[in-house]
C-alpha cells in the first residue's frame, strides 16, 4: 500500500504513507513536520459536500493467514457526537450486504483485495461529518479501525429575527437547518477561529456546549487578559438555556451570474429566495462578492464582500448583516438561489420579491 495523504496545517503539505501490513511508515519531504496531532493523520479524510469519498480500512492479518473474503464479516457504523451511540452504516457478510438509514444505497465496499474493507460514500452530505468505525471479524481475527470524515465548508454565527440569545439547543438545530446548514462542531469552530473568526456572542455547538471565538481579546468579550481563543461556557441546559448558534455549511458548486443576467434569471419560476447558509458558502468557498443589500430567506438583509473596498466592508471580507428590517420596506433587493447551483441577486426594481421575509 502506498498512498498520498493530504496534510492540513497552516500550509498544505504532502507526505507519502506506506506499510508492509505490520508497520506504517511516513515519508515526508523536508518541510513536513512530523506532528501527529496536527498533520498526516491518515485516519482523517476531507471531503466536500456532494463528492464521493473513500474511508480506508484494511485488515492486518498475521502473515500467512488467510480465510478469504467469504468468512469475513464487515460492519461500518457511525458514532454520535459524544461517541456514546453507534448508527449502522453498512454490514457485509459474504455476498450479503445491507446499508442503513441515510446511507441506504449511498455506500458500498471498495473490496480492492481480500484485506480491504474500505467504505465508499457517494454524495457526501453535511451530516456525514464525524467518526466512523470499521469492524472486521475474520475467523480468529477481530479488528477495529476508526476514521474521521471532515466536510469542508464555512462556519457562521447565527441569531434569528427575535434577536440575540433566543435559541435553545433544539431551536438552534432548526435555525441552522432552515438556513441550509447544521450546528457546527467544536473542531469546525476551532478551525474557523484559526482562520480568523472573531465573534463576541456565545453560540451553541453540536456537542451541547456554548462557546465563542475571539482573535482580538477585548474587555467586553471575556477580557483582554485571557488571550485569543475559544471562550467556553461549557455544557448548557439544552431546553432552558438560550444563546445564538454557530452553523456550518458547505458549497454546492455554482456559477455566478452578473447582476443584469440575474434580474432576468430571478424572474424564472423555480428560483427561491436564498438561505443564509447558501450565502456564506458562496462567499467563503466561491468568493461571491456583491455590494448590494438584499433580503434572505430568514427575513434578514445581508450582502457578501470577498474583496473589501470603500463603501463595501472596507476593512474585512465578510457577509455584512444589515438587520431584520420591517418587511414592508422596499429599499432592498433580494438574493435568489436557483436549482442546484445558481445564486443570483435581484434588484429591487423588480417588486416580485420585495415583500418577502
Ligand atoms: C515490516 O517492516 C519492518 C521494519 O522494516 C520489519 O521489521 C518487519 O519484519 C516487516 N514486516 C513484514 C511482514 O514484512
Ligand atoms: C459519484 O459516484 C456516482 C456513482 O458512481 C457517480 O454517478 C457520480 O457522478 C459521482 N460523483 C462525483 C462528484 O464524482
């Protein structure tokens, strides 16, 4: 076995990984630091939403032993966020194979050779993110291997029209879902913080904790003495405590229309008012940039700036939040999302969507 693993640190680096069934060797080029916690973990796989991905799992048999594939039982499960529950993904015994739940018809075994129990997942979704467990029982051998699937995307803070600190955990899950996203994990918020996210309102994460990311320590946000980092309020009561939420979303590939084309395209049937998550994904992952305030599906008005300039978010690339204006106001345009891939702003001169929200 020899494969190239993608290593994510502050820079993207490449190492070659090889094994002779009993030992794993990592051969790195000169600038590749061998820090197991940071990089080179072959048990972390990165995918984008909608892609097909392989989660590796190989049976390490004692040399010379082979029972063939027929007697081999392979079971893939996915662990819940706190790792207390397992959800069945796929079970294979001989010719009999069965997939379960949201994985039904979407997973299969790679079966590259007799020792291979790797899992192919088609059409990766945001919910697929997490730790998977591969369990192989082959005669006397019982082997367990774990792989973490990371979905590439963007984290955004969210509060609803009602204002700051109005969501219990269950409301927070629904709020993210409504905006084409899921509640972010600690790892995702941590990565976002490392990439510069600074947000002074606490929000739910999917493990039931409440945290917020600070890159510029300041008095009102946990104090200047606590340094940059994630401020953690710990686990909160999922029903009674109310905070904002950090949502996570990922792009659907898209082509952006120019403003004029968009006016036309938005008039077609099938265009929908865009969700907040769709705007963040387009902004972060596709560089979407429009200096026009427009309505989104939750009744807020925002605009995406990836090239900061005078009068358009001059100091930072950001999705700017204008507010939740009175729905009768006709001062704003509207952002539309059509079909799988297209995202278009519509100018206010067309009144068709002017009362949405
Ligand atoms: C794998 O490589 C190690 C280190 O070179 C060696 O000690 C071991 O015997 C090898 N195993 C097999 C099965 O070839
Ligand atoms: C994923 O695999 C399916 C089935 O093999 C194929 O139809 C589809 O085009 C693939 N998608 C991508 C993004 O490669």
